C-alpha cells in the first residue's frame, strides 16, 4: 500500500460528533499536526469522510 502524509488543517469545533471521532481515530490530537499512514481501505475511507478538514499528500 502507498504511504500518505496527512495534515489536519481545519478544526473540529462545530463539526458533527462522528467527524470529531473520525479525526481522533486517525491519530490527530492538535491542529496542523502531520501523520504518516498506510493507504489501507479502512484508513482511506476515514480520510474521505473528513477530507474537508485534512490536507493529503502521497509519499
């Protein structure tokens, strides 16, 4: 699978609870935090659900 570099660029304040939980499950704890993840189908689905809050780059 491809590695992805994902950065949270927007806050989860005033977002639905399921989006807050998804961002937290991806491993984000702070705004502008960057993580590297494998592009598995489950992770890609989570990223797609909250893509408007994230910046995604291929490695």
